[in-house]
C-alpha cells in the first residue's frame, strides 16, 4: 500500500481520488487536518475498502513509526505542508515547523522503516517529496524556464521552507541511501482548492459581488498545471522515477495573473451571467503588491516527458472552464469551507476542533 501525507488538502485529495479510481492498491492517508485540510474532499471514498485515514502529525515520530510497521507501505507520497505564501510572510515559524522539521521527522521514520525491510523491498521503496517550482526563485521575462539544474534561490518563507525540506530529502538519499525523489510542480488549479488561492478566491468573490483583488499590475507570470495532470505525473514518478533524481512538472500554460483573473471572469460571464449585461471583470481591483512577489515562474518539463513519458493533457482553457463549473456546481463545498463548518468534522470525529 501507499502512505500519503496531507491527503485532505487540495492536491493530496485529488491524488487519492485518482489513485482509488485507477488502482486496486490500498492507501493510507495521514493528515493533521489543519485549516487547509478538508476531510469532505474525500467523502466519496470514505467507505472505500482501499481507503484508510489516520488523523495525525507527520512530526509525531512514534505515530508514524507505528503506522509504517503496521501497514508496511511500499512508498510514501509526501504532500503535507503549510502551503500558502501570504501566510508564510505573516507567520513563518509554522512553515519551518511543518515543512522542514516535519519532513525531517518523516524522513527519519521512513529511513528506519526502509532499513528494516528485506533487501528487495528496501530497494523498491520510494519516498516521493512533493515540492514546488518556487524554490528556484524568480525569472525575468526572457529567461529560459526552470530545469532541474536551476540553482535554488527561494524568495519567500514558504519557498525557503520547501527548499529546506528538499535539501534534507536529498541528504537522506546521499547519506542514508533512502530511495527519495523530489518533484517541482508549478501552480496547480482544479476542484477543491482552498479559497485563499487565486482561482477559487476570484470565483468566490466574483459571485459575492466583491472586489477581485489583483496584486500590483497583475503581470506576474505563473505556469498553470491542472491538478489531475499533476497527480498523473506523480504516479509516473512513483512507478518509473529514479531514486536520487528530481523532476519538474508543468502545465505548459504560462499566463499572467491578470489573464487568469480575466479568464475566470469571462467563464463566469458565460456560465453565470450577471443581470443588465454587466461583466465580472468590472469587479477587478488592483491592490498593493505582495512583499517580495516573484515575477515569473516557468517549467522546462523535458526531463519527465522524455524519461518517464508524461506530459500534461488538460488544456488551460478547458481546465479553467471545468474548474469554474465545478465551483458553480458545488456551492455546499464552498460554503462549508468559507463558513468554517467543514472544521466541525474534527469535533464530530474526535470531540476536538
Ligand atoms: N497548490 C499548489 O499550487 C502547489 C504548487 C507547488 C507545490 N505544492 C506543494 O504540494 C503539496 C500539497 O499542496 P496543497 O495545495 O494540496 O496544500 P494544502 O494546503 O491544500 O494541503 C496541505 C495538507 O497538509 C495537511 N498538513 C499540514 N500540516 C500537517 C502535518 N504536520 N501533518 C500532517 N498533515 C499536515 C493539511 O491538513 C492539508 O490537508 C504541498 O507540499 C505544497 O507545498 C502545491
């Protein structure tokens, strides 16, 4: 089986849903259910015989050691993290605690477990570290996209903490022989993303008639990767990736933030038109830029494409349309998240919030 960490978050839940739809191999999800973890993302598989959930912290070494000994996974796919850049500038310590110290504890537990396995299983074991393109820093408009050899130059407390985790993962491969692989993906989008991130935030505010905040001039460029494409890439890495290697994963869809916001608005104009011919884009409001805002990220995905045969399938315009439609079709999910009522799950399950 697989051990997935942070599987109640945006990407982890998409990975679990895709995995259980396409594989008969069971999966254990270890998630602390922070504000960003939403167990309702996995309601559709809650009773699936292959799905197991444990509420807990990746930094709880005794818990993780016990889970590894009991379930004997063939791999760990590590998503759990503090993931929001704005929160990292307001409160960096939690990012170091979860992303750096939490990953270190997980590596230690994984290493002890892998070392206890018979030689063949130990060699086949994988620790997949889901990292970000943000560790590479910012590009100028004409610069070539990030390759796996690009030097690390993290600019936010978030990306610095992810970079710290990446270095530990690399060290655990080189020093202890743990078969680790790190992946660096671009901005993910798709269903079930917490509405503090750009696309669901804009949809939510647009429908509420609120200003649509765009940082600075809105000309920051990001590559956009549909979450299902990302999960398919991770499955390819798990099956065919080489230990000690890193792989960049992108959507081949560089867009400015302003273009993304305008695309969301145009899609809403079509799917949920405003009365009187008004346009959602009229709600766009430029706000003071984020501190230290990186200007451009772009991914060179030739390595994963040529070595593992993966390439993105979802075209940005179609993916965006499907994503906007999903949020329109799932108002109860959005309401549960924005009112905070999704947090009641913890109280119901464990008597604590
Ligand atoms: N979302 C993106 O666009 C993006 C881009 C690049 C990389 N990533 C990386 O992908 C991974 C997943 O991102 P996401 O957007 O799904 O994040 P998310 O914030 O939606 O989910 C994070 C999950 O981790 C859980 N978690 C946090 N601390 C934990 C702990 N100590 N122990 C166990 N669980 C814990 C949370 O409860 C939540 O379910 C992260 O490592 C992130 O850095 C995300």
